[in-house]
């Protein structure tokens, strides 16, 4: 995202919060959106893990 667009998205995300939202609510929402953006960039760059690979990793962790 370009900087002006980032600011616009931040303002939009905050404006969409309920009137009784806390600063922590806003921070959590912005962090969540940043993580989504990061994941989309990783996906576009081909940096993904298949369902089978992640399932195998979780199963391995459960039995460790």
C-alpha cells in the first residue's frame, strides 16, 4: 500500500469502530488489518504453505 492509501485505510478502520471502542480496540483492529496485508503480500510472492504441510506440522507438534 502507498502511504496516502494507508492513512485513508487507517482512518476508515477507526471510523468503522463502535462509538464505545477503546484505544486497545483500535490498535487490535489496525494490527489485524496489517497482518492481513502482510499475508496477502506473502501470498502474491508465492510464499505460502499448503494445507497438507501445515496439517503435518501441527500433528508433529501435538506428538512432540
